């Protein structure tokens, strides 16, 4: 009996950048998620299907076995905590960094030096809490789910912790990057029980991905 494999991906950059890796595993996704409203996509391999979930939900799907395997940003993995996940590969895709940014007219260095309490808005509360605790900077964290760039512009916060790739979004909103917290890329995550029960088909996918990871 062939074992069914469910792969969790998010639409957008992770989906796009995972396609060449799937290609290396001889798996073609048969539908374009930008054109279809379907959340379950068939592939050229009848035993493999792709489920589309929010980027931040990929670790949760894989943890509880809603998917056997998934691709998730290190940012999402840290915020999730990683329980129940085996993380065999850094795929070196969807790269960016987590940074602290403030309004161009806000003196971040002075605020930190003076020991002021910083108001920091972010979707990444776990990363932000650890980072500022490590620096001995007191922060009030404000949890947001999107459009972080707006927070310093409206007076909601002094600073944001967000993902940056080209820096264009910060620039367009008159924000400046004042600290780089960590580099981010996407990782392959596997459900720990599935790894034992579906070892052979999962190992084939992991090995094919490993051989196709982009360099640099
Ligand atoms: O969009 P949605 O709210 O559904 O979820 P999401 O934003 O978490 O998902 P998605 O698909 O946008 O991102 C998925 C993953 O891609 C993230 O978890 C990261 O690991 C990775 N990634 C890589 C990025 C970026 N680069 C990135 N630039 N995720 C988001 N961005 C955003 C960033 O938040 C900011 O708004 O792009 C903007 C900055 O880009 P630049 O190029 O202007 O600096
Ligand atoms: Mg997004």
C-alpha cells in the first residue's frame, strides 16, 4: 500500500521557492494557487498532495499531523516553539532578516543608552522579547498581526521588530533599520510520528530536497 504524504506550504514566496525543490523530487504541483481557490492541490504523484496554509500555521499543521511535512520560515518556527517537529534541512530559500526599525527622527541609540522603556510593536514577540532581554533593554511589547510599519508612524510604538529583505518597505515609510537581530531562511519540518511511520517516502523527499538546496 502506498502511503499518502501531505505537504504544507504557504502561498507566495515559500510556495514559489519550494517548486524547484519539489521538481528535484520529481513532484509537480498540478495547480497554480494564485489562480485557483483550492486549498488542497494535487501533484503529479498521486500519493503526494499539497495543503495551503498561512505561513505562521505551517509548524502547527505539521506538529499535529495535519500535514506530514512542511516548509516554514525560521521566524515562524521560533514563534511556534518547534514542539513535535523534526527539522532536517535549512532550505536556504525565502531569505530575509529580522530587524529593529524606528522613525528616521527617533534617536534609538540615545533611548537605549538612557535606559528608557521602549514600546515595540511586532508580530514576533518571542524573538523581540529574547533580543531585548539579552541587551538588558526594557520593552513593552505590542502584538500586531500585520502592517507593523504603521506603528511608529502613528505613535503606537517607538520601534518595530519585523522582517526586512530589500529594505524598500522601510524606506517607503521613512523608517530606518537600527539593529539586525537574526538571518532568516525557510526550513523543512517533519512530523515526528510520520517520520517513523512513513520513513521511506519521507526520506526520498528529504534527500531530493537536500540535493537541490540553492547555494549561497
Ligand atoms: O502574508 P501573511 O500575513 O499571510 O503571512 P506572512 O507575511 O507570514 O507570509 P509570507 O508568505 O509573506 O512570508 C512567508 C515567509 O517568507 C516569512 O515567514 C519569512 O520567513 C519569509 N520572508 C522572506 C518574508 C520576507 N522575506 C519579507 N520580505 N516574509 C515577509 N516579508 C515582508 C516583511 O514583513 C515586510 O513587510 O516583506 C516586507 C519587507 O520586504 P522588503 O523587501 O521591502 O524589505
Ligand atoms: Mg506577508
